[in-house]
């Protein structure tokens, strides 16, 4: 079946630095990718939706200048957390969709110290 | 290696019926378990989150139970409605890391 990978699976960074998370669809072309975040003991929250070659659509309350999303190709989307702060520490999940089905990545744990 | 299985893969029932969706996992050392809903062409909607120390969670017509020892969770939907038609996914967070392990989902169709 289709596989979505995320890299890294776990990252620790210092406050004020930026960190990039990659999401790849390994054996299919993803027309749309979704980015979610989840705080400990809370439910998943959709951050943004991106279509290949166009700007991402952000959900209300999500700062687009802080969470930069680039969907440069049909198999790769990146989420860059800029000037990270401890409150950005969270679990980030990407999801990739082909024409029929949505597939989910294993997630990336971000810890900002 | 944790494996999450959802049975059945698809289910079609008449409106108004109560129904149960099943999720099983092979490693009982989970951190929590979640049920999600996915509508065609849309992203995920989180329905219920059950911590490993809990046995059930309720939200409206939905009730999710968790039996860690047997590696099972069920999602109970009462008085089903056509609007409940969607794919339902369960996913577990493992205790040793924070990666989500996903089930393949159950596609539910509620017939008017």
C-alpha cells in the first residue's frame, strides 16, 4: 500500500532556531498534503492544506509566517517552524492524498528547549 | 512491532441502527488511542482520545472503549444517521515514542 514518510521522526532544537520537517509520499503522487499538530493528551488539529505548486491554506489561528509550508513537488512537502519557541513543542503529522485516498505519516516529535 | 487492524474494512447499515466499529492492536503498551473520521476529499477530524489509563470516552452519540489487556478498542455509534457516513480510523501512540500507528480504516455507509 501507499506509504507516507516523515523526517525526522524526533527533533530537539533550541529556542529561536528554525527546524524543517519533510513529508514524502513514497510510491504515489500526492495532489494534496495536510499538516496536523497534536499537543500532549489533546486531539489532532489541522494546521494547513497544501496543493502542489500553490500556496498553502492555513486554518484559523495558525500563523503562516511562523509555519512555512512548501509543497514543491507531487511527492514532497516541507513544514518549517521558524524561530521556534518551547510552546511550539508538539507532535506534527503530515498526510498525503492521491486522487482517491488519504494516507498518513508516522509523525514528527518536536521539542524546543 | 505494533500493528493496528480495523475490521470490517467496510460496513453499510440502515439509518437509525446502532453500530460498533472495531480496532485491535498487537502491543498493549500504548500511550493512548484515538478515533478519527475522514470525509471524502477532506482531512482528518479527531473524534475521541482515550488515554491508556482510561476505559472509555463519550462524545454525543459516540462512545469509544479501550481494553488494553486484550488489545482492543471499539467505537460505538448510536442511532446512526446518513451524515455519519465516512471512513473511521483508529490510531495508537506508543509508550516508547510518539509515532502514530494507524489502522487502515472502516468505510461506513449509512443508508437513508
